[in-house]
C-alpha cells in the first residue's frame, strides 16, 4: 500500500519538476528537497535524514505561487545533520503550525463565502425549466451521435497544458514595477494628480440643453437596440445554419431507425381528424390554432408567407384568392418543403418551379372545393410547411371579410364568410391574428368589430398592422399610427400589438428582399426613433416568435382538458353500443363497406356455379314467352289460311326468314341479358338466414343497378347468333318418333295456352255465364249483353261455314247487324269485327288442337312426305323447327353467358365497388343508420383520444 502511494507521488513530483508551472529552473530528481525526497522516495539513497527548508516548498507548491517570488537566504543549505540548530528548528515548527491554521481558516471562510455568493446568483437567475421545449430534441440526443470519451482522450494532458501557461516570474516583475509606479512620490502619482487637475478645469464646458440630451440618449438607445438586434439576427442565422447541418446529418441516419414524428405534426394530425368529426355528442373542438382574419386585401396572405418564409399562396390584384380555409402547419426541418395532407409529393420551396406548382395546386383545390353557385367553401385545405428556423405552430388562413358583394359573387358570399370566421373564432382557445391594413383609414375596417364581438376582452387576440411604410408616408400625424397600434381607435382589445412591412407591393419580390426592406425601413422610421413603437413590436420575425409562444402556451393550458372531454365522450359511446348491440362488432363505415364488398363478390362468383341445364331451361322458356305471340299471330295463323301445303310452307319460310334477319337475334340477346340480371338479382337479394344483414341492402341494390347499367352485351354476338338461328330454322328433318311427339306436345301446350287466354278474353267481353250468375249473384252489363248477342250470331255464322276465312266480309257484317237490330239491339260494325276476331280465334285453336291429335300417328306419313295420304302435318314440322331453334339459341346464349358475360359482369361489379370505395359521399348515403353512425363516432373519438394522449405524453417529455 505504501509503495503504491509512493509510486503515485513519484509520478506527481516528476510532472511538477518537469513542468514547474512556469518557473524556469532545472529541477531533476536529485535536486528535490529532502522533505519531498524522504517522504516520496524512501528508497532513494541518502546517508541521513535532513529536514529541508519548508518555506521554499510552500512557496513553490501553494496557491500563492502566482505572486512574485523573492530570493530566500535559506537556499544555501549544507546537507547533513546539524545538532547545534535544534532551537531554530523548534521555532520554525511553531510558525509552521500557525501557518496551517491560517490556511485552514482561509479555506473554510472562502468556501462559505463562495457558496453564499453562488446561492445568491442562483436565486437571481430565472427559472428556465419552462423554456426547455425551445431547445430541439437533437440537443438532448447529442450523446447518441457524439462520442465524448474520444473527445476527452483527444484533449492535451497536464504537461502539455503547463507548457502553454505564461511565465509567472515575468508577471511578478511586472507587478513589482507597477507597485513602484504607484508608490507615494512616484511619477504615476504625479501623473494622476495632473489628470485630476485637468478634469477640474474641464468642468467649465458649455452646458447642453435638455432637449439635445434627450435626442442624444434616444439616438444612443436606438443604435444600441439595432446593434443588439443585428447581433441577435446574426446569431440566429448561425444557429439556423448549424441546426440545418445537424438535421441533415440526422436525416441521413433516419432510415436506420423508426421515424419519430415531431410534436407539431402530431398536433396537426389531431386537428385534421377533428375537422372531419361530426360533433353529434356535443364534444366540440376547442383545441388551439392561430386563426388569421382580416379585411380583403389587408395583407393576411403576405403575413402568412413571411412567417412561412415562402411565397406559397396564389395572388391576384384585388380579386378574392382565398376561397376556402387553408390550414398551414409550420415545423422545423432540414429542408424547406411543403406537402399536402392527402398527397406524398413534396414541393421544394427553394425552387421557383415548385413554388409556382404549389400555388397552382392550392388554387385548383380551392376552386374544386367551391360548389356550383357559391363563391367560398367551408372545406379546409391542409398544408404542411417545414424548414430550418420556422416557428412551430398551426395557422388557419380564412377568406377575407368583405363589405359589399360584387358582380360574379354569390348573393350569400358576405354572410358565408362571416359564418366561417365566427365558427373558427368562437373556439375559446383559438388565437385570433387580426390583420389590419395600415394604409387605409381605420374607420373602414370591418374585421375589428367582428373580432371584438368574439373576444371582447382581447385575451387571445393579437393585432397586426400591415403596410406601415405606406401608412407613415400617407398619414400626416404619426401619432395616429401609435393610436392604431395601441388600439385606441378601435373598441377592440388585444393581447399584443405589432407593426410589420410585407413588401413594396410587387408580387415578384423574394422573402429575403422583403426582410431587408422591412429592417431598413424600421431602422430609419420615426416610429422607433420617437419611441411610438418598441423594438419588440416590429418586424414579422418578432411577430412570429410572439404568436408561437402564445400558441404553445394556449396548447399547454387546454389540451389536457380536451383530452378529458373526449375520454368522457368515449365512455358514453361505448356504453350506448354495449346496450344496443351487445353481440355485434364495432364496424365503422369503411369496415362495413369492405364486408359488403366481399359478400357481393361472393354472390357474383355464385353465377358461375349455375348449371348449364338451368341456364338453358330459363333461356328457352323466357325466349318463347317473348316470341310466341309473334310466331302464332304473324307466322302460323297467316300460313294456316292457305289452301295447300306448298303455299303453307312457302309462307312459313318467307315469314321465318324476315323474322330471323330483323328481330329474332336482338330479341334473343335481350332475353339473355335480362336472364343474367334476374339471376344476379336473385343471388344479391336472397335471404341467407341469420347471417343476412339488412344494413347492406341499399348498397347491394345500388351496386347491382350500376353494374347492370354499365354492362353491355358483346356486339358481335348478334351476328353469330343470326347465322345459327337461320340454319336451325331451315332444317325440316325430324329424325325419329320421339322428336315428332315432342313437337306435337310443344304445339299442344302452345295452342292450349292460347285457347285459355282467348276464352278469358271472350268471358270478359260477354260477361259471366248462367252458372256464375246463379252461384255468385253476378249480372251482365248492358255492353256485355250486346256482345253476348253478337257472339251468338257469329257462332251461327261459323257453324254454317266451318271453312270460313279469318276475316268477315262487309255484307256479312251488315247481315249480322240487321239480325241484331231486328231483335232490338243496336250494334256498331267495329264491335262486330272485334268480337268476330276472338270467336274465330277460339274456333281456329280448337280445330288446330284436333288436328294435333290426328297427327300423332302421322310420323309414318311424314317419312313418306305425305304421299298417298290425305293427312297433312306441316304445322307440326313448323313447331318442331321453332322448338329446335329455341334449344340451339338457348345453348348458344348459355355459352356466351358462362364464358364471357358473367366474367364481364364480375369485372363491372369490381369497378363499381372500387368507385364507391373512393366516394365517401356515396358510402355515407348507402350505409346509413344509427348503428353505422355510432360506430363511426366511436372510432373517431377513440382515435382522437389516443392521439391526444400521445401528444400530451410527448409534450411532457419535451418539458
């Protein structure tokens, strides 16, 4: 242990001996005093212990070594044991003890005095804890990026520092010479006395007037203020450049770790969500933001651009340019850029091309937000601006207040602007930045009355007077500007008053040139020289600092209260959901839309699972229902009136060819498209038991209608179908008895259906028969009696001539009419013809059905082409041709459906769903109800509360 301490002491002595702290003398280890050598180097060879002169060691190594050293007589010491000097050693020891107490007392007293002085200074210093948020985050994280241990190792050691210290011997000689100079009777004393005499003689100078003294003091004060202002700006500029370098360096490594959002960006996100939140539960948005209001052309936009340090807003000479609220979030960053909330494109604000593109984009967004027939819009445009040296805050630029609605504006423009301004200013935590044009008469201002109504005590209003340079030139009395600044000309009160200059009126001026002009103006302005304005009340720089301080102060005071309000709202909404929908998940509108989208796509895919047989049956049945009337009325009945089979077949072929060329393919495609719609609608509206959710019904109906509206059948389908149908109808060959019987069955079903319809029509014409009249006590009308008598006469006519033509001759109509008149019944000839059409139709259909029964055994004769046979079954062949055409057409249409049209319909449905997904208004319209609205409010309130809590936590960490 003793050797370790001795070795350490050895190192200390060597360093002191080598450096000697400025004392020029050689002191090798052998020349050290015996006290040091004997204590620190007991192993050093010495014959006997000798006490060195302690006075020399005290002078060399005490804190008093800066005083001039005097030569001592004790240096000439002969080493060795001296027994005859014991008395001298005792006296020296007693003095040394006294000196020890003096040094100890001085150290204790000095330490106490130093501590007391330090406490006094500490009490005098202001508490800077509240301003820690001004220091950016990267300062507290420097230890992560800078290795301080390497810096400490790189510093020079004590020996190198000792070489750099001054020579205290020369300094001591200089103090000695100065002491002699100031001693009594010295030349220095004589010189000072001469100076005092000259001072007494100069007291007879000419007295200066009080006014000149005041002017001199004001000039000196102004110069001092400007001097420190320039120093402050220079330091801020250097700080800005250093911060930019640090941020750029930090930005390079930002990809290596997760990006941490800045405090102002987190706050801006909360405001964006709140702007979309519908306050259905009276939870109003009371979070602070800086609301910029002013008369039109008062310079609001110019002030905002000076704060943002970029010409970012569209400009116009006297024209209203701000047509909707623009929320600008200012934050600090390494690059001066701007970007919109809903876009990833960054605009470089240092490039004129990007600035022009940004101004154009803002103007386009404003015009798109304005509805037809309106001039301004309530929709907010969110813009974020980042750059080095920008003050962190959120500003909202509102349309300028107008006094008169000019041509081209909507009639309600003035009231709309007032309502927008009031909506933003009625927020009790909003900071109102009231912009007043200093170049016009204060009495013409409109906005000051509006601001005084919203904030009568001026606790959150900052008044800004723009165009002060023009005001100073035009106003005869500068004191009027002072009265405006101090708010004496307005009933409005404000938290602070500022005067700024935002340029010379040239839109092409840069921000730097405007700053230089503003600084130059206030340096030479009488407003500062005459103390009408204070230095902290001028320039946009001071305004920006003041607004930012006020903004963050308001944020800290109100954000926790808002978080508590949203927490209570969240509890109320969750309780309501649990009571009303205990077994349902909380799906908002977007989540419900995604669920409905999946269900609709599944239902569209179900179309591909329909069997070919089902498709062909539906298509064949529906197509025959559409064309049966045309076949019976326009083809079969006219052909049946012919006298022989040749004429019958010729008529049928001509009629079928005309029908195939003009109507049949188009009618078949219509049937197929309607069948696809019906099947799609069936799958969309089909109830699925407990899984069915009626909240999707409106959306599914809208998707179905829009998809069907967009879907168009393949245009080339009709051409190919026409060829297939024409070939099918020309084939008359029936290959077997089964096909023959199927044709007869098809014909009988058709004729029976027509006969049934005809019987129903005749019953409506003539009224109920005697059975229904007796059973149901129903009578005939007068017209029905007339038609009944006419029917009886016409039936007699058919019985007399069973081969009667389909139409009555004129003499036959006259005969029937006269027979009825003979019985006292007056009948119109048109009524006779109309009744005849139905009577003959029934007779013809009954005759045709009887002919079908006869032709059941006619397949043998058909194979022999009805040679040597009185039976002719050409109508059976006609119906077989029709039936085969229907089957082939249904098969062709089914192939087109399954191979092409179902997939095209599915594609259309997907496109419709994608369009609906991007259209929020459409989703709000189609997905409605208390359940949807409650889920929407609950989601937004949760999101707001979570973001507010994260923001509050980050705010506390920054403190």
